[in-house]
C-alpha cells in the first residue's frame, strides 16, 4: 500500500456467486462512496492474479470458492491488504476476526453490519494490515466443515447444528436444510456445500441431495431399477443417481 490513510481505498471482491458480488458491490457504493472497486474475481486463482497486479487496499474474500479458498488467498497477502471475509459459516469468520483479520460479513450481507465493517475499515486503514500468514494456516486446519450453519425461515435466522441435519436439497438458487423439527433455507449452492461436508458425515447421493449418513436406514430398488434411500426417523425417500450408486455396493 502506498500510504496511510488511503484517501481513495482500492477494493477487490472475490466470490464465485455473481448475485452476491453484485449485492456487495451495490451496498459498498452506497456505504463507502469514496472507495474504488478495482476488480472482481469469481475464483481464488483469478483473485490472486488480480491482487498481485492491482495491490488493493482491501479485499472482500469468500472463504469457500473454487481454486484457492479465501483462507488460502489471505495467506498470500502478507501485510499488503486488509481482509474482510465473506462467508455463510459464522465460526470461521469469528475466529479470524478475533485473532486479527479485519472483519467478516455473513451471506447475504446485511447493510447495517456492512456499515459497521466499513467504519472499522476506515480506522484500520490508518495502519498497515496484520500479517495473516500464520493465522490463516491455523484456520485452514479447522475449516474442513462448519460445525453449524445459519438458515432462514421467512425473516428469522435459525442456528442449526450440523448434527441435527437429516439432508440438504437444492432448490433453485437456494439450498433447503431439513432437520427433524424444521425446514429452512441457505443461499450457499448445494454443490459448494457438498464439498465441505464429506468429513462431517454427509454423502452426496444426487445432484440435488446430500444426506447425513447416520440417518440412512436402507437402500432399495423400485420396479424400474432406480435406487432409493429410506431414512431413519424421517418419512422422506431420496433418490440415488447413477453417479453415486458406488456408495451402495451390492445393490
């Protein structure tokens, strides 16, 4: 960075969801009009190239995106760029914030929360960014899967422990979260979510379904040869696509 404070801070946004990038861009233009959005990236490798080329003062990084994750990307910044993590997984962001990362924004970005974040950024731009190298290395070891998620029912946000989830189902641009006591929605695409859940006891069984392995009661074929799962303690029956039938050998 060329000096402190930056009179016209240069911002990079990295997130693989175009709608969320657009929402964040629009909100920042209203809340922080003196800042300049110099680039947007749809994956971690593109963000790394742009960061090296443009040396932004501030980077809003999705923690989970293709290529390099936000955590991996932040490790490359050293003390060159202030970082704000954009995430659906509250615990990773809070850990980073508590240990010295600039801030975090939960998806979808709340304007009031974002305004507080920008106020802190204005103050922190008066000094060099913290060196995130060691912190990011520690966080990466913890980031294999979230312990809980935030999901919406109407205007209410519910905090759901992953151990309570029976299955996830893709619905348009949302993912439906099904537990024994409620059904809610998150904006993280199922494909992205599935990549984080193998180590948490979940299997993807279909492009539209991810199920908790401990809730699988039985797998059986119907008269047409299609494979279906019956769930323990739940009435839903879930289809298993050909791609994932290797999980159920002998069927």
